[in-house]
């Protein structure tokens, strides 16, 4: 049975997992999570204990949390690619992944739902707090990239880049990169990576679902 990925092509963490699948050349079936389709949601709730995307299914194994799913996928593909074989390099890849997930993806996923609140229910204080965390995340990444590395954790494309490609792409529409040339250059490389290009092509039929204008700071 083929691997199954329960997600939506536009979901950042789903794209993170699909980038890994494309990068490793592992065939998979996308099980579309459609909030407007009760049958789709019923199937999703059976595999997702927290109702969060993505969920990777391999036979009887169900893996929640995109980072864990990618570690598993890397092992299926022989290991040592998205999770480097060298312990120090693997630690750096996991570190960048965690920073991007928590300090970039976290604020992003709090700001976006607030944009859909009815008028009169805005939270400008919460938005300001989360935007400040995002800006600090950009600063941290700019400093980390100052050693001249090509990709997020070094000279090879890893878990760190699977994570960063979608999350940076969407979060910069909330808080632009600004004057951070290394961060911008890394993001340009991510945008050109064939595995991420494919993930974006999967999402294209659904239109632009991000409730913020495209960034204008390139």
C-alpha cells in the first residue's frame, strides 16, 4: 500500500511533509482534508487525534507531527539525507526545524486565524506580540546563516529546508524579511528547489488562501 498523506495542499505543515516526500522520491497518495466535506473530515478524524495536519499513514502506522513524519520518511529512503548521518549536522537540522516551527510557524498560526474574526473581535495586542516574535526569528536566522551555509543547516538540503520552504513563504507576508539579505537569499533558493516547486503546484488550483498581501521586500 502506498504512503498516504492526510493534508491540504495549501497547508504549510502539509507542504513541509510533501516537500520531503518529493525530495526523497517516495510515491504517496494525498488524502485531501476538506473542511467542507463531512466524509473527508470523518476519515481525517479517524487518523488525527488532535485534528491537525498532516498525518502520514504507512499501513498500520500513523504518524502525526510533520518533523517526526519526515524522520520516518528519511529512514524509509535509506537514511542520511534529510536527517544527516553526522550527529552534529543532524542536531543543527533539527534545531533549525524547531526554531522555524515554533518561533516562525507558531506566531504565523496565531495571527492568521485572528484575521478571520468578525469585526470588533480583533486582537491588535496579540498581533503585535506575535509580529515581534516573528521579527526576532528572522534576526536569529539571519545570524545563523552568516557562516556562509547554502541551506538551512549546512551544504545539503535537510529537514530544516523542508520546514522553512513553506513556513517562510507564508510568514513573510505577515512580517516581511526587511533588510536581511542572507535570509532573502536562502528563501530564493528554497523557492527554486524542485520539491517545493511541486508542492506549490499542488496548491495552485486552490488559489491564494493567505489573508495577507504578497511580501514586497525582495
